[in-house]
């Protein structure tokens, strides 16, 4: 996957991101593609958290 948007590049966004945060970005579950609402092109991906990672995030909230 590649970033096709100059706007995303200007923001310093890469094509893959972890989907949870508990003081650090985490995510080792399934990968979801992120699509542009404009043309449906894949512009990145988000790695979902696992159930254990979710529980960790909630316990630290």
C-alpha cells in the first residue's frame, strides 16, 4: 500500500498505523485497509488491537 495523498504526506502519516494507545501505540491484531471516501483507493492501513491489548488499554484509562 502507498499513500496517494499529498495532504497525508504533509502530516507525516505513513501507510501503516497501530490502532490502540495506552501511553504507546499498540496493535497486533488483523490489519484493516483505510480507503479514501473520494475514490475508494487504499491510502493506508490500521492494525487492530487484540482482546488482550484492548483490556490493557481499558485498565490503564
